C-alpha cells in the first residue's frame, strides 16, 4: 500500500442520532437483547431483530433506505451516537476467530440496523459462521492480512473470491485503539474510475484475474477467472483483493496496478469512535486498515462486523435449510 495516508472522512457524512433517538434505539436494543434464547445465531432471535428493526427511529430508517437505494460516490454510510457503554463492556477479546454468540445490547444494536438494511449472513468456513463477529487484534497475528492483524491491511472487497460475497459490510465500533487513530481506509470505484484510461478499463473488464480463497474454504485447486470490474461500464462493480487476486498476464498485471493507484488516490480514512457504525458497499468500494499498536491489556480496538445481503434468494443454494450461513 502507500505510506501517505489520506485525510479523515468528514464528520458531516452520514447521520448523528439525537439524544431522543439514542434513547429510543437503546430501549429497542435492550428489549431485543433480553429475548429468548438470547443467542444471536438462533433463527428466532434474528427473526425478532428483523421485526423490531421496524421500530427504529424514523430518521434512521430513512437514512438506511436512502443508502440502500444509492450509496453515493463513496459507497459509505456512517451512523453516529449509537448506544455503547464502555463501563459495561468486558475486556477486548484476544483469542483467534473471536465471535459473539450471546446477545448483548451492542450486538442487538448491530443486528437491528443490519437487519433493516438487508439480511444478515455469514460464511460457514469463516469465524464458524457467526453472524456477529469480533474484529480485534490477536497476539501473534500482527502481520496477518486479516481482521486479526494490526499492521497495514491491503485494500480489498470482502470475500472477493466468493460468488455470493456480501453486498454490505457493517463495522460497529465499541472501542478504538489507545491512540484513537486506527483508521479504516475506504475507496470507491465510482471515484477511481475517472482516473483510469479507457483502454486500461477494458482490460479490467476482462476475465484475466483469479482470486484465491483462504485455505479454510476448501474451494479446490483452481479459482475461476473473473474481471475486476463488471456490470455497467460507466458505473461498474468492483471485485478485487490486492493481497489475494492475481493477474493472469502482463497486461492484466499492469492494469491491476493502475487500478490500485487510482483507488489509493481516491481513498479516504474513517477513524471510527465508540458508538459509530459504518456500512461499506462491498460492490462499489474496497476497504483496508491503517497500522496501530495493540497493548493486549483488555482495552484494545474492538469492532463488531456484520455481512449483509440484499437478496437472500440469489444465494439459496448456498444456505442449508434457508438459514443465514453460506457454504
């Protein structure tokens, strides 16, 4: 990646809840968190989250519906002043593959808003198929290109290898890092495309690339060829992971580097603070992470992550018993 980091995203982007909206959301989350069986991954609990989400503050519903219709040039939505009480949080987890199974108030906030936007999903081979996942630094994995690392994370589409990758990725901040500067890098193909010459874009629209899945997905020996840009040539979707996508020829390699530079030139940095939830449109935008120094003292950076689909019918063959977990 680059050593010159982009400027932070303006605090004017998105929606900040009023105190009354905060209290309304907190009451709703508390109600959901107490519903039996108080297990996030149980279908009945997520069904309840879908129903209760219809009682979220009206301005929040309107913001989510507008974002779903058109995510804008950045493919990003930031919601601020959501209920999180640091005095009630346990120590930041430090174990590998950390997830949330028991319902908590912050997990209920995440589930309510994610379920209003679409359908929360997970992947069986990733974090054991949990619907709310912890993004935390893990000792010994500092340099890994994953959510457990703390060094610079390359720009990527989430699960770029998968035919049914998430439409949106939600990141809800419970704690930032000790310095308060750990950033999520976000860059949209809508902003980058004008920086890419037409002949290079044609290469990016050709199936001259492969993206390898992690070993845990047991996807076989060969990955399918695919383009990095697809759909409308004037407003394409993007599918790339700069740590896992390989070009198949020299021309593809050159085009991929042009794309990488254009995305970096158009990148912005989002420094999430407690109570802020960001949604990234995984069809239009790539994201990464700046480096930070974990202390492993129980108060390190801690985000909840959710994956959201707009249309569960498209992935029905990948979901056993019409559940939320894809294989």
